[in-house]
């Protein structure tokens, strides 16, 4: 009876399970630029700089979703073809030779973005284009582009509202698609974008208040346009100079305290109230909780003999392999006896390992072509006969 | 005064009207004929008829959102665990070939009694059953230990374990022996301890009960842990076991129908450039993958990557004089994989990828081991495993150009072990078939819970977002899920765990499909002022004449009606 009560209690706790998970098990990053055209060079540079940072801190490409609506590196107006720089010193080529863009050009739409977050994608969409996060994943969402009061413009054609974003995050939470989420946005009136969020475990930060613009930081005279936005520039400055390794202990509080309004020229905002424990708790999350990748590797000790240890397992797997080999030998010997003796198979224990024959091309159409040819031939013949008969008759009558 | 056209009085008094207008010198249009009035009435009526009977339904039809009916209450009940209380009755056959029938009956009864006393988690209990065809069934079990895993058909409960009770001379206390690759437990007892029907609690039955309890202790704790969320499951579980269970659940992959295994050979130089990978996979891995068949499917790809360097952030290995080896510090292992440059995300197929990396260090850094315990392999939770292979160097101090199947043996055995771990196989008992059976039960529990909670999520989603469409196939997926969930529940109750896992897989699949239905993306939210802005340019110019015309017609009809009544 007691255990039954305990089970009931346990089941009732199931609902709360999501809140009790203490640590995250994987990291994902969704980095979105939303504007096209050469003069928006800086938005792509913003995103690529952040891409470089999260990759440096250990998030693999398979866990980064990068959305670039335009290709500045290949733009004919780019004086440095094949490169994107976020600084006038042009020290680091952000495009490099190892970047994986998941959504490019006209694929970057509001619909695709919402589908990505909620995973409502076609079955044939490859995994690299999917956000495969689960209840143990910390997700970083960074967006940049041109926005206004409670909207962000996508590609000059459409816009995403703060409501849509809030609902998308709500659905992600409902399906346990994140453990904690850090939302960052650099656009004009950015702070209005996170006002409608309602799902828990989100920390949101933006570059500017309502009715404030976000400004670019500086222009590169040779590239000819502004290369980075101010807020992103100072966030990156913090990440690049302070968070130097994946083991950094700096926390979100340090990051947000580094905002300097006199440098950024707008008032960045932070929203804590959705986070359990509020600001006090949220400030303690380390920066690499979101920008880095957790990897609590477990070294296997080859010398212990406790159950489930490497040694025990190896013995079992070896036994399994041995048994299989025996069985397949028996099988092949049975085959050999029943059909014809195959002496060359007898002495090789790995008889079943004969390489697979390469499969040649096969014809896809299964209907019989000769019948069709016959029909076609007879039709042509009949037509010719009619024509001949007609011309003969016509000639005789004339 | 001017007379309005359509005034009912005007056509009746044309002369007086004309004279009046003449006197006031204002010209009025000729009076309308009743036909014209009639025509205008018809025109206006026709416009409104089109609007009401055609325009309005089309607008309604095209802007309304189809929402199929979902059994919300039932879905929420599943999510809350009200519909199904998963139970795990494990059927264990006991064979005592050399005991008399009443004796064995008694042994069974007392053992069952002791077991029930020991058990504190009612959802998971062991049921003993006496079998007589001992040698036969035991032999069969030995023969087909793996194929029993696949026995999904049939109405009888799966036999999870066969206990053979045998006498053995020269024993002081009973001892047990688990046959390592079978589902058979041999219990040997001294012939003097044959339980007589008179003793209420014979030592032999206590011993058997304790042995069984020990065998299934971890499984029980795991299932209790899963069913109770992340909080501690059972009181009696040692904190050590709880820790190891939660660690295993953390590092194991989320369940998937299909996993993709990716084997990669990385080396910083130009050799080894080939390996006997096909033979190695066939020889060392296929048996394991086949044993996993009732649980998941696997696809495999392999690659060889030469000149693979560490990332600049990785601390370089250090030469250890005493070990005569290059050592990597344990805390630096997380930076070992150069995620930025090694091509490790093939993203092939639709299952999650498990990466297995075989790293052959440069001859100048060989042999390479982990500093702390000289281990050569480690697991990256939820991602894969790494193995450092230090092949014997050639005469000219270079790595061999080709890795033969034999040299890959230790690596692939380790990969198999890592695969077992990453898929969440429990570490006890010490028999692989038993562990896989446990995994089946654990997976059935997790799938049941996750499909149920997806149902709850979907129910809450449909309630909270009235603007998203719910197509009919979502409703059918939901009903499939619910029926398979209850099938899972009843299979579990009857102890048919393979069948339970099979229906739980279907339930999970369908639940995911219904939640992630492609068309269920909500229409983009428009604030009300946007809607006004969209409709007004269209409806304003059309609406004003239509409404004014309607109002005039109504006024005319009212006046006509009043005049008629006054005349009558």
C-alpha cells in the first residue's frame, strides 16, 4: 500500500520532472540574420562573428543552425571576394573555409524559422537543417536584422511578430525542446521583441529600448559599408577577450554587466522574470552554458572488473561474436551440404564475409516495351496505308 | 421643395408637382417610373444576395481554420498518468528436476512469499512458475538466448529467466551461477537442504529469493527512477546506485527508431590510410546490432580522414617519462575532438548519429594514453566514443599503411561496449541477454511516458493556440497513439514486454508525428489594427455605396408600407 502511494506520488511528480532537471546535456545555437542586400553587410557579419565564437567554444556544426539570407562573400560589390570581415582591421576572415550555412538565401523566411523552432518540417528535411534539441539542451537564439516595435523584418518581404516568436518558444517548451534558452536580438527597438514571451526558463536580452535605434559600430572604408553593429560588437568583445576557453567560469551576470550604454548608444535590456529564481539565479549561469558545449567525457578504466565495466562487456561481446561465427558456420555448412559442396568455403572461417556483388543498373519501367513498339508500328503502318490509298484513289479520280 | 426620387407620392401627382416646380423655377428630373424603381430594387437585392449567399460563405470558408476534434480529456489523462499505471510482472520459470512435486511446489510457494516480502516497488514484481520439461526448455533457452528476445507473437508472457534448482554434493550453503550468455540461473544446493513441506521458511527459498532480488535490483531501481521523474525512486536504493542510474540515463541517447553509426579513422599524418572496416564491423559489431534488433535499427557509415590536426585550443599531449607514453589530461579530453574542423556531422538518414572515432596518433606522439589511468578510450555522453589506437610502428618509425582486422579488434570491442553504454544498457546482471531484456523494459517505460506526455503537450497546445489548424491526420494519429498506448499498458500488465515495446514504438512514432505535423504551423499573428488595414481599402469603396443603397431602399419600402397602411 505504501509503495502504491509512492507510485502515485511519483506519477504526480512526472509533470514537474522538467523543472527538476539539474544540468543540461547538450548545446544548440540558432543564429539568424534576416536582411538581404549589400548595405546590410553588417548583419551577416554579426551572425558570422557569433558563429565563429560558439564554434570556438566547442559547439559542433551539427548543433548550430546558421541562417544567412544573402551571400556577402560572393557579392560582386565585395572588394575582398570570398571573405566577410567584422572589423576594419580585417584580421579574421569570418567566412573562412569551414562554415556550414544551413539556411541560405530565400530559404530564410518567417515560416522556415518557426518550423525550425517547432520542428514542423517535412520528413525529408535533413538533420543538419533541424533543431534536434531535447529536454536537456541549452539553446542560444541570436537574431539580427531590421526591426521595429514588436516585429523583425525578414528579407524585406515579411516580418515576424513578437507574438509568433513567443508562441514558437511556447511550443518548444511544451514539447520539451529546451532546458534553458538564451535569446539575444540586435535590431532597432529590440527589447520589444521579447515582451510577449511566456514560457519559462528563458533569459532574453536585446540591444535597444522601444523607440531607440541600434547603431552600427564602424565602417570599413575599403569594404565600403558598416561591418558590425555596436551591441554585437561589445558582446563579442566580452566573449573574445574574457571567455577564452571552454572552461571559463564567467557568468551571464558578468556579460550583461559589461554593457556600456555610452559605447552602445542605446539601452540594452535583459528580461529575467521567466527564469526560475529570477535574476539572482539567472546571473549565475555561466556564459559557456549557452555559448559553449558541455562534454563531460567519461574515461573508461580498462582495469576495473565491476559489472558493466569495459572488461566485462568486452568478454560478453566477444562471446556473442564467437557464437555468431559458430552459427553462421553451421549455417553455411548446412547450405553447403544441401546444395553442392563448396570446398573453398570450408577452410575459410569468414565464409559469410564474401564481398557483396556490385548491383548493376536496373530498368525502372516494368511494362513490356515490345508490345508498345508493335502498337506504334501498326498505327504508323495503318496511317501510311490510308495515305497511300487516299493518294491513289485521288489520283485515279482526277 | 424638391421631391426626392422614389418618393411614393410623386408619381401620383405629376401635374401639381410640375406646376409647383414651374412656379419655383427649379427643374426636377422626370419622375421615375415604377419599373425603374423596381429595377433598382432588384439590382440592390441582387448585389446583397451575392454578398450574403456567395461572398460571405466564401470568406468564411477561406479564412476559417480547420480544427479536427481531438479527445482532449483522454489525452490529458494519459499525460497525467491517470489512465495507465505501468506494472512489470516478470515471469520466471523454476525448474527443479530432481525434487518431488510437493517439495518443489512448496519451494516455489515459499520463495514467492519471500520475494513478495522483499519487494517494495509494487509495480515491478517477479512471478515464479514451475515448469516440468526442465531439460528441454533449459536446453532451448541456452540455444536461443538471443532469439527469445524476438518472441513478440503469442499470448503467453515472456519468460524472462529460467531458474534451475539442482543438488550438488559437498556444499555447505546454496550457491548460484548465472550462465553468462543465456537467460538461465543455476542454483545449486546441498542435498541435505531439500526443503521439506513442513518448514515455513527454508534457507533455500530465502537464498533463491535474494538472488533474484539482487539480479533485478538495478532494473527495478531504474524503472522506479524513470516512473518517478528525476526524483529518487526507491528508498532502499543506495545513493551510489541512484547516482549511477541517473548518470546512465543522462549519457544515453534519446530513444530513436533508427540510429546512425559513424565510424571515423582520424590520423594527423598520411598513414594509416586504409582499414579493414567492413570485415571488422561484420565480425565484431553485427552480432551486437542483431541482438538489438527488437529495440532499434542501425545504419552505418565510415570515413578515413588524414591530416586531422587538433584545434589550436587543445592542450598538446605531454610526454611522461615513467609511463614512456604521451599522455592527455582527463580534463582536456573534452577539447580533444576538433569540432570546428573534423568533418563529423554526416547527417545521413533520419536517425540521430553516434560517432565513433578511432584516432591513430602521429608516430612522434605514439603511444598516446589518458594520463590518469592509462586508458585509451572514453565516452562522450550522447555523442559517441573515442579510441586511441597505437599500432606497432614500422621499421622506419612510421605508422602502418593498413590496419588489419585483427589490429582493429580491441577498438571495435570497445566501440561495441560504448554503443551498449550509449544506448542505455544497464550494467547488471552479468548476462547480455538479460541486460537487453532489461533495456527492453526500460525503453518501454520511457516510450510510454514520452508518448503520453506528448499527448498532453498536444492537448494543451490545441487549447492554448486557437489559431493553429488541426488537420484530420493529426486526429487519426492521436487515436492510433492512444490505442497503442493502451495496448502497451495491457501488454505490460500481462508481462509481454517485447509486444509492449513494439506498440510503445508505434505510439511514440505516431505521437511525434501528430505533434510535429507539418501543416500545424499557426498563421502568423496579426494584431487587430493590421486586419483593419488589410480589409479597409477593399471593403471601404465597395461597402459605402452598397450600404447607402440598402439604407435608401429600406427607407423607401418603409415609407411605402406606411403609406399603404395610411391608405387602408
